[in-house]
C-alpha cells in the first residue's frame, strides 16, 4: 500500500504484509519494487518513498534493502503496535536512486 504524506509534499510511504505461507519467495520484494516504480511514475512531484519496519523484523528489513531502500536509522517509540508505541527502522528511497 502507498500512503501520501499530506503535510509533507513530495513524500509517500509504502507498506506490506504477507501471509506466512507466502513468505520467503521474493514476493514482497517484487511487489515493493513494482509499487515504487509505479508511484514515482504516477506522481512527478514525488521525491522520496519511505518504508518503516519494526526493530527486530529482519525479514522486512531485507525486503526494504533488496527493493533499493537505504536504512536511515531507528525511530524510538514511533509506531503504534498492539496498544503501545514500538521502535521502528526507517528506510528511504529517492526518485533518483538507481532503478527508480
């Protein structure tokens, strides 16, 4: 899914989730690459795509990296998850990154 930041023109976020039986086959990586290419092609003013993962979710981090995102850092107590705020890893990809 792609989410535009209404208060931050030029930015959008991408997120994903796969059922356990679909994991480990590269489907998320392929889907994220396609969505990013589609979003950058659709919106000429889009400069940056963001992707957040939960700290400790190494599989999602690998999807982000394989999809051309760069790890930017950890955001402490940033994402609501199961009735509390948890730490998240921020990944970003710019329009002019190779393959965008």
